[in-house]
């Protein structure tokens, strides 16, 4: 009897622990907000007023630059983005494509961004590239799409 109770308690404890470590599915804005290496991206999304768009029905794919990617930008570029909300929105929308594009679905070619430009997608073995950026962390699954952490900021082409 004690053994059965102990096993039931252990099983219940494992279920609770499993639930606590696996976040519930959430929209892209919330899924990206959980990623510590995306603090700058998340701050800029809020500043640009794009949070609701990243919570909207998708599907969509976001190529989210890491904090290190933003640190690599010249300070003048970051200052210009901070001063011009329209330009900031354009840059951030250049990281979003329509449709759910998991890393395993990427085929070489062009993908149209919400900003109106195109991104060159390619694969090399298990690596995925987007223009000159490399996907560092693929397939952050959300209820309305998927996101990939990239190592470069994808500035719109002029």
C-alpha cells in the first residue's frame, strides 16, 4: 500500500515538474518574450508598437535578431531607429514573412517580407541562412507561427 502511494506521488510529481518546465503554447510576441537573448528585439517590438501584430492570427515566421546581432550594428544606426518609429517598424517588418516556415521546410529561394522586400533563404546541411544571417536557434514554435533566432539584423535593401 505504501509502495503504491509512493509511486502515485512520484508520478504526480513528475507530471507537475514536466508541466512547470514546458511553457504553454503562446503567440509569437509572448514566445519571443521568453527568450533571454532577444531582449533588444522585444524592446524594439514594443517601441514600434508591433506586439499586437505578433499576437495576431498567423501563421507567420519571424527571424529575430539576437542581442549580439543588435550590438554589432553601428551606434548611429541604433540611434536612427530609436528616433524614427516608421523606420524601426520597417526594419522589424523586414524580419517577418507570411506563413509558418520551420527550419526543415526552408528551401533555397526568396521569401517576401511584411516590409515588402525579399530575403534570400538557403540551407547548408543543417544550417539555415537568411540573407547573410545564420539561424542560431531554430523553430521557436508559437500558436500563430514560428521564430528563428538569427545572428544579424536584416536591414531592408534600398
